[in-house]
C-alpha cells in the first residue's frame, strides 16, 4: 500500500533551493503534465485531496522511498510502501507529543474528493515550530 508524506511550512528562497536537493520526486520524468504541475505547486501549498489521489493512483511513475529521509525540509514529498517501510515517521524531526510525553500527537481524518471519502490523512505538528506539519496520506480501501 503506497502512501504519500508531505512536510510543509512557509518557505523562503533558501528553503526552496534546499528542497530541490531533497525532493525525491524531482528526478522522475513524468508522462502526465498535470502531475508535474501538482508537484511544483506542492512545494508552496498544501495539496488538495484530488491532487493527492492523482499522485497515489500513479505511484508507479515515482521512486518509492526505501527509508525516510533525515530531517527533510518543508515542501518535501516522498512516497513509501507502508508494508515495507514500517517506521516512516522516524524522520529526525521532533513532533508534538500527547499528554503522556512519549507518543506523537497525530490527528486522523478522512478526506473527500467531491462528495466521496477517498483518503486517510494523519497529521502532526512540529514541536519547535507549530506551523511545520507532516501529513501522511493513503487511499481508503474500496
């Protein structure tokens, strides 16, 4: 089962340059111009559920990350197989914890494309920077 992880916060020009070195998806030549545009826009804004679905439906066109990157910068996207990469959340960032002080506080939502539930979305906020978020998406089982 392929999932998409996106990290986001406000970005300046230096962060965008740094992102170019980390973006896993940038090396892939894409056949679909819509997906190329989605990836460019993902560096500056949150993706809409329909856009995330488009990436996940076409996961074969991308490199699947074998391990989570260490402290990926804002704007990073990477695809991974949740059945292979069990500890995808170990990315080196500090995420806000639950009251127990051990477990990462992660919200879980179902997102719609149109009027249909299509995605799971789990998101966490950064411990040092509340505006920094990690969002993990995967398709709902049909």
